[in-house]
């Protein structure tokens, strides 16, 4: 055996794990290390640390705290050795104040306790973000600074930064955006010792340069770039890797015991006067409405009632006569962000119209060519806004189709987007399931044949078009209604006529195994509308019956005065059961709405067998009694009801199929 071989055997034993040596281990865990939680003292109040809520999000205010109040020895997390990792990333979520031009503030530092030498740290100025670290060689030690141009932090908003370091590569990602990369001449040291060092949050161990903003998250992730763990994210400015428990939980005050440990503050602003906008800038701010004696909180983009006098519906008064080009068969009220509130009228003649709410009333905004339009349906897909019309008659060339229009943010108008073949379409229903978008059309008849298929279309994200997904046999289909109960999705069709009789079954379908399957059948009489609504945990389904007719029966005027039915879901029996019958006059629509803590149903009574001038009725929910009539509204050929709310109050609007005028009614409350 050669001398070389004799030497290699013991060396091999020394180099083999478990055979005379310890395996290499990092100086700290490779999991995310919550530096902010580590630094929080048991009693923050004693150290001047405060929990503050800004823009609806909690953070720590450190400016009143002594530098040592938010610090801890590096040995607490570097427990296996004292070397700072060569590759790592730092995640910080913060809200910074505006600073004078030449002022700098420290976000965190690692400082030697005896000599006060800064080993590494992160600080910012109005135009720069600086990462500092100690470099050294045989000639001595010096401080290296890697500088990023300001990522526009001082906009009074929360931001999440990820600083990733790997030798000479430095990368800064703001709010999951495009990273800013720097290749530095001096790499981060492979052997930066933190023995005898201390982490300081929001300072450099002294009051000068103390951080005066809010910090929500500060995490060290050894060995990898945290960006892949955080992004993409629904709210990238608040992307979370690890947050101290005191800053977690829903909006509002922390738990009582946490309040005792950390004084709680929020930037409170109350706006008076008319309804202000509710945007990201107003988030978590209050608005006091003196006219309604109510206090409202801006959450997301909605004003949510926090404290208000109980509203009661006193009476209904006419607010506006909305004159239309012809009789109106359907209306759709909808809002477009940053554009306003609109109502689309489906007119019998060749032009339908869209009106915009302006100075407290609807004003003409856009005319759209239609062919005896029956209804409109507004829906959105992402940021795209659509409006679909159901055309009942073919065009001048004999082509029969309905049209989907798309809102142009540049033109501020709806423009044609897609034609869809339909057969005397009565209604569109738009809905979403598991992130996928669908449109169901109610095909009423093809020629004289009422027993035809209605079609469910599905949005194809690749072609950006709706494509046929499922057909369902219907009989004179008049209306679709989609709703969910728990994890289940349902679709109800109102079948009005089978060619010989209005006494036909309308059907309820449930989504199972990728398609709608029959769930329940209801005997209906010229069903024109389904309306689903919830009262507490109870689920109701109301059908509007319009006419009892059979070709073999003698025509009778009283066949229009029939009962419409409200069904309630029996969860135990897994079926809808009859709850209440209400006498109606050729009912064509139900609309559910609430005022304060009261619930209401209004019915569109259109014809009593003798006249179209009949009263439509508002019913109020009275618990055990069911729905009880409380208001009788004179209407003429009433076809459709819609409800909407503005800063000035609540309204009802109905369309007339017998005169070129719709009416807007205001709900007077006390």
C-alpha cells in the first residue's frame, strides 16, 4: 500500500458525516425570523411603544420609545454560531412620514454593544434607501453602503419591501413590483461576526435618526429571497411573511389584554356634510351624516354604518317621471367606479337608452339600437364592465341575436363587444362560480315553438369571449335566477308557456360535477320571475305567477288574478317548501329590499283582466305573519322593479310596458 493511500484513508474518515466530524449547520434557523416580535418587550407601554391603526391596518409607533426598548442581543437568534448569513433577505412593512430633504431615519441596525460599531443596517431618506454593512480585510475595516433610489415610500400609504442579498448581488422589491437590482463592487461579507452585537429596531442605538413612522413587519429570512414566498399577492403592500400577534386579527381594537400591554391609537378623522368618496385614502375614516343621524366607517370602497338612528319606512313619494322613447320592458340599475350611477331601460321600439344619475335625477346619457329589448344585465369580469341586452325580435335582415356591450374607459360609453345567437330572449343572468364567469340566456320561443333550449355560456379567458357551455330544455323561459347556499350553487328558471298552457313546471338546478342538474320542480302559472332573498339564516325563493291559461279552457278575466308563491328552504329536507301565497294581478316581477332593520317585497302587478291601471304592493316582513301589505302604489302596466340607494336616500324605480314613462319613487324614512 502506498504512502498516499495510507494518508487518504484517515482523511476520508474525517470528511465523512457521522464519522469523526459534525455536520455543517447554519448559525440560525433557515425559517423566517420575526425580528419585530423578538424585539417587543413584554410590557410595551412601559417602553413608550404604541399600537396605532392607520388606513385600517395596525402598526407599531416607536418614536416615543427609548432606543433600547426595541432591541435584543443577536445571540438570541444566532444560537449555533455568531456569523450573519451570507445570503438572506429582509422583509419590512412600514408606513413612513414625510422627511425634510437631508434627514435620515434608521429602520433597523445591528450594532456592537461595547464599541457602538455598526455591523449592518437599513435607513432611508426622502430620495434614497441605504443598506449599510461592515467590510473588512487585512488592511482594516470600513462601512459599505448600497443605495437604491427612493421607492416612493412617503405617500402616506403602507408598503412592503424585500431586500435580498447574495454576495455582491443586492435586490430591492417594493409591493411585489419589478425588483431594482444592483451588482456592487464590494460583496456582502461571508464571515460577518455578530458576537457581542445587538439588534435595534427603528434606531442606531441612539435617538438621532430614530424612526418616526409605523412598522408592521420586520423579518429576516436566511438563505433565500423572500419575494417568491410573498408574491404574487392580492394586497402586495401588506404582503405577510410573519407579523407579531399584537398586530394580527381583524380591524378594530386588539384584545383587551393586548391593549393593557400596548396603548392603542388610531388616526381618527370624521368628515361632516354630504356623502364624501370612500377610497383607499379615506379607508378607516369616519363620516357623520347629520341628515340621517348616522356615523359611517369607510371600509374598502363602501361606507358601513357604525351608529345610526333606526330607519323606518314611512311612505313613498314620486321623485321623477323618467320619459323613455317607448314602453319599457325591463330596467337595470348599476354603478361604474369613477363613472357614476346608471339605469339601462329596455325599450320596446328600436332604441333603448341608458340614463345617468345627475344632480339627484336620471338624465339621458347614451342610446343603443335594440330589437324589442326585454331586459339588461350588468356584470363585471375583473376590471371589465359589461352590459348584455336580451333582444326579443330579429333585426331588419332577419338575424336573431342579443348583444354584449363593454364599457370603454376612454370613450365613457358602452360599445358592442359580442353577438350571441338567441331566440326571443327574455332575460340574461350573469354569475361566477369558482373564479369562472357564466351567462345564462332565457330563450322564450323559436317561431311558434316554446319548448326549446336555453343556453348557459362560459367566459373563455384565452379568447375573451363567451362560449356555449350547457343547454337546458325550457318552456317559454322568462327569467333565470342564480344564488348560492353554503358551498352549493343554484340556478332557477321561470317557465311561462309550453305552447298550450301556462300551467307548467319551473325548475331549480344545482351545480354538480361540472354542470347544472335538476334539483326541484315547482308547478307555476305563467312564471315570469324568480327572486331569491335571505332573512337572517333563512333562504326564500319567490315566484311571480302571471296568468292561468289553457287552450282548452274558456278565456276568463279572473285568470290573471292568481296567487304568487314564496318558498322557503328546508335544510333538513333539502328542498324548498311552500311558505306563503300572495294574491297578485298578472305579477311580472318581485324585488326584495330593506330599510333599516325591516325587510320588504314589492310586486309588479301588471293587469287584473280588465285594466293595466292596477296597484303594485309593498309587503313588509313581520316574522310569524310572513309578508303583510303595507303600501299600495298606483302603477300602469308595471313590468319591472329595481331598488337603489344614493347619498340622499333610498329609491324604487319601475318600468311600464304600457306607456313611455318609468317612475322613480323615493322611500321616505323616519
